[in-house]
């Protein structure tokens, strides 16, 4: 019983880790564009 429970927890943790890695990679590709957009917004916001 406890073995199956531990296996379920392990699978859940593994899925969350894979999801976090995939999300991190996606954000890594998008991040430069977002940084530029935020910088532009702050620049124009400060100018106004």
C-alpha cells in the first residue's frame, strides 16, 4: 500500500519537474522579447 502511494507521489513530482523544465525553456526563448517590451514600456512611461 505505501509503495503504491510513494510511487504515485514520485510520478506526480516527476511530472511537475518536467512541466517546470519545459516552462523554463519556453520562457527562456520568450524572455528576451519580454525584457525588451518591459524596458520599452518603462522608458515611455518615465518619459510621459
